[in-house]
C-alpha cells in the first residue's frame, strides 16, 4: 500500500485489490461472511447514493464485472441469495 498524506491512511491501489480478494468474497459487500439479501440492500443503497463503499467493497460488489456497483449487481446478489444462480459473472 501507499500512505496518503492528505487522508492520513494507508491506501491500496485499485489494481492490487483483485489479488487480495478471494473468490468466495465476491458479492459479500457487507463482509459478514455471507452473500445474502443484506448485501443486495447495500448495493441498492450505493446505487441510490445513500451510502459509500470502500475500494474493496466496490470490487466485490461489482458482481457482473461492468465496472460499477448498481441495481444490476443487487439483482444478481438477490438471485444468488435465493439460490436461483450459483455463481457470478465476475470471478476473483
């Protein structure tokens, strides 16, 4: 990582995050160990500008791998939680 003097914290470059996130975490935006409707809610809140996500959450929340966390990701997470799908388009 790199220390950001302006924000006074360590920052991990975007290109490094995929190397740090295991596949089983894709979709687990709230990082509670489960991919469930709570993660879909976080994605919906982010899409509606009601919450912020850190760099890791942005990476693991973009389950369709289109470069953003939005309602489409929330729908896929809901389908995964309901066992309608068993994998996401994005692989770690």
